[in-house]
């Protein structure tokens, strides 16, 4: 996954007061990712990409690693 942003983008702003990971109270940054399948009515005009299939060698390695 990659994220491309503009240097003018302001990621800092109001945050949940109960978020203890922020350096200042009620101030922090959040990132939301919409990974839902888009519909033509939402402006998505190209075909949806096919599902990714694991290579047999990779699948065998994962199965061995996790005792599947």
C-alpha cells in the first residue's frame, strides 16, 4: 500500500480526547481508507481488478510457516 499526499495537506487537527497516543491533548492526526467496492453511480468507470491468487510456491511456504 502507498500513500501519496501533497505538502499542503494538513493532517493535524482535532482528535478524540481519549486518544492517549497523541503528543498534545485533543490534537493528533487520523487517516481513513475507503476500501469498499465502488459502483458506476459513484463515478467508478473502469472494471474492478481480478482477485489476487497466490503462487503455489508462496502458498506452500505460508502453509509450512503456519502449520496449515
